[in-house]
């Protein structure tokens, strides 16, 4: 990798002051599981790396029955998976964290880093740009190796899938992402935090180059049944092919309201509003869960080699709903 400056601020104000106002000049170092790989492969070549691991206020989990869960941006997957409160109150979040099989990533990878990590698209990772286009602007993905690419939100120009493990659960649970920059803090609903870039110079979140994620705020689950289900080709060291997070608010045995969010199937974590609408007023059964899965992928469009992902997403939704209805982690 190229030479770079390394800074280790101890406050969020210092960190923000060290960041540039243009993408590419500076980057954030937290767990390092993503940024260091990108730098070694010369996908990004920042002039300065700002290490935020020394900022103590960005760590820690704090729960209150009245206000919910506060997750510091530097909390690791392992800390989430070991939290009895998370396991009891937010099983969807616990299951998403526990699904990361690599102990190295679990102990180093952070919540903030998971939300901000770059796409795992092999075109992007091999230096062909975020949108993977040839010199004429034509996508290399459409007739290429696209078996792991998007089936939703894939009308172009982006065809990658968002790699976050935690985002679908956080969106389903109604979380907010707290961002800090030169103008202070702002809270962004998790559903609005992710964006689909339209150029190679853009990023996949609403973060500005001189902003950082400081914490995630999850409201009280208030008895909502929630769960995450992921479909992987292999259990170990593999990103899911499709995932679904579900939160169900029940009135007796009927669903009062539902939030279904798909992961790894679109350039952003994908709210399946058709499934939400279908589930309202229903009593959960295997058939209802199956039909909700179909509603979730009603607008899916396969590329030349990824039609199998539509069925996998359908199954993920079905199983997440049944798991949530059982009310167990």
C-alpha cells in the first residue's frame, strides 16, 4: 500500500477535524477488517488514516426499558453476541451478529464499520470501479459474473449488494444512526442511512467525507417479535446469499404491524413493504409466511445468472417470520 499519515484522535471533535471534505483523501480506521484490505488492493489510497479506536465515548452498550438500546460505533460483533440484553430484547440483532462465523471478524469488526463497509462486488474489489463499467459506460455486470449481485433495486447503474449484516435488523427495529460532523450531531433513521450511488465518486451512505458514525439508537422492542434469518452457501467465513430481518407487533394472535427488510439482495438493505402490507391482520402460519416471502420479492428481477437468489430471499423471509413468531433466539 502507499504511504499515508496516521492520526489517533481521542475525541470525536478531533477526529472530524482531521477528515477532509472530499472522498478519498482521508479514511476512517475502526476494526480495520475492510479499509486495510481496500488499501492493500489500491482500491482506496488515502493520504491520511484517522484511527478512531482511542475515542472511548464511541464504545459500550447501554440499555434502558424506557429509551431502548444505545450501541457505540466501536462495539464489536462479539460484544453484541455476548449481550444477554440484546439476545433477550432484540433477537434479530443477536442472530445477525451471531451469524458472523469468523472469530477474528467477530472480535475486531465493529458495528459502525459494518454499516459503512464497502461492497464485496468482485468487480469493485478488482479495481473496476464501484459501478463496474467499461470505457463506454456499459455495465460489466449485466452479462458477466453476476450470480451474487442484486435482484432488487437493480435497474442500474449499481448492481452490487449491500454487505451489512446488521443493517436489515436495525431497520426492522426502527433504529437511528447518530452521525457527528463539523456542524454537530444528527440522527438519521437507519432506513434512510443507505443510498444507491449513481457515480463511481459517490458512497453507499448519507455520510459526508468529514462525518463519522458515533452510535446507533434502537428503540425499545416493546414486546415486538423479531428475528433474522440468513441463507449462506457455507456456514463458515461466508457472506449470506440472502437474508431477512422481521419485526412483528402482535395483537393477540394477529399481526398488528410488520417490518420486513431484506439483506444482500439490493444495493441498499431492502424494506419489503409488500410483505409488511400482506402480513397486517394475518395470523402467522407456515402458509402465511410463505406468501409473505412471495410478496417480499414480487418486484425482483433476475440478472443473467442470479435467478436462484429470488427463491433464497423468499425462503429467508418465510423462515425469519416463523422464527420471530416463535419468539425465540
